[in-house]
C-alpha cells in the first residue's frame, strides 16, 4: 500500500479505550452565532468547536481517531486539509474528505465529524 497522500493514517487501532466521543457534524457557527464568510475562517471555527466538544469530554485533539470532513464542491480542499493539519498538530488520525453539493445552510461551506477515544 502506498503512503497516504496527506497528513493522516490509513487506519488507527484503539485498545483499552473506556470513553468515546462521536460528534455530530460540527458546523462553522461561532459561539456568538456568527459564520465566517471565508473558508479558512470557517475551518478555524469548526476546529475550535471540535476542541470545545473534546474538552467537555476531558479529551484533546490527540484523542481523535477518525475525521470525516464534508466540503461544498468547488471549495479549496487544500485550505481544509491545512486547517486539519494545524489543528491536529502532527497527530495522525484516519481521515476522509467528501465533497457535497450543499450543506444544511447555504452559508456553510464545510463541516466535520470526529470520533475520539481515551
């Protein structure tokens, strides 16, 4: 098998985990209800929201074992992957990126669901 074409793992084994977090699709709505208009801003808000979900479950980004990213067709996928790499800070999780025609709200350009284990 060839190496992954980006910073992710083909698979992640988990053993001994006693707690799991399965997030819903995390959307780019900030705590104040605002949605950034640019993709980089939306990615930053999504990852910040994911960090808050993990913190509430006493976990961190390094507990993420799987990331599924949904991006509206035509958006810059490199921006989305770069935001993932910054957020995970060298941690490798299984990762899937899917392009979709639209998301639930027209202003949303991406959303991410994660699975974390500790």
